[in-house]
C-alpha cells in the first residue's frame, strides 16, 4: 500500500496524559499536513511541513501541541497534558511540490477520558 | 471555518436523482477549488477540482460549476447512486497550501 498511513488508528487516554501520533506520507511527497476533525465538522488545519521545515502553524495549535518531521519523511504530532476538548480525529495528508491534491490518511481517533 | 460556508448541511435524494451542494467563500486568494468525499471512518478523498480560469468542469457524473464574481462554486452529482452516500466537503486552497474546509454536507441516496 503506497498511500498515507497513520498510527495508531485509535487512542484512548486519560486527561493529563501525553500522546504521540505518527504519519507516514506517500514517499515522494515533500509536503505534509496535519488537520483535526471533530464529529460532524469539516477538518481544520493545524500545521504543515515542506520537507523538514514547519512552514505554518494554526492558532489552534496551542503550546501543548508540537509537530516534527525530522528527516523530511514521517511526522509526529504530540499532545501534552491532554484535555477532553482534544478528543477528535487527527488527519494527516501529503502532497507533492507540483500538485495541489492532498492525499489523506485514515486518521487517528483520539478519545480523552 | 467562517470563510467557507457550505449548504445544505444534509440532503436526501432518490437513486437516479441530482444532488446539488453549494459553497461560498470570502478569501479572494483561493486559486484551487476542490470537493472532497469522505466515508465514515476514512480520510477525505479528492473527488473533483476546478481552477478559476474555467466556469465548469465535468468528470463522469460529477460536475463543478464556478462563479468567480459571486465567490461561489457548486457540486452536482447526476444519476445519484447509493454508493454516493457520504459526506462532501468543499475545501478551497490558496497557493498550494492548506485546505480550508466547509462544514460538510451529508448526502443520503435512497434506493
């Protein structure tokens, strides 16, 4: 399968715990995006990378959130001190330099108890 | 999400009928106008997209109509099929960067 993969698919955690998600983009894509989708809503942009450089961060990305793409390949999204309001589907997408189409992974569903 | 407004929130159509979804935007920097389709438990997938130099694009049963002066674009699904039952999002984009999603339209096609 050469699509975007995300792990884990589901994560249940207690409030106050830290969680980390991983995204593996399509191999030749140098742009990687993170979005958050709550139930019944459209995805909201969080941040994006071109290669290893983080080029834009949404104001939704509080200081409890951090994203990395250390070698310009896979990316991780960490949420520290989780809150119930962080419960959502976290989606990763990738695209090539010359293309606008973003290819989405299946998402990681986070539930904070 | 306020800069992209999508309507209706949901619609029910009979098999063979036409589904029409509308999207209004504010940001004149948008230069790429896609519609994404999402099934439960899956990530969104590109369905069809248009650039502002054309007013209409058709791919099979799916058509985008684009009105630059009104800052609106719409998705028409012809001969709707039960397999088209999904949530549809408009998600205009500026300069190849982030997508700005509308609130979504849940479409149910009844057999």
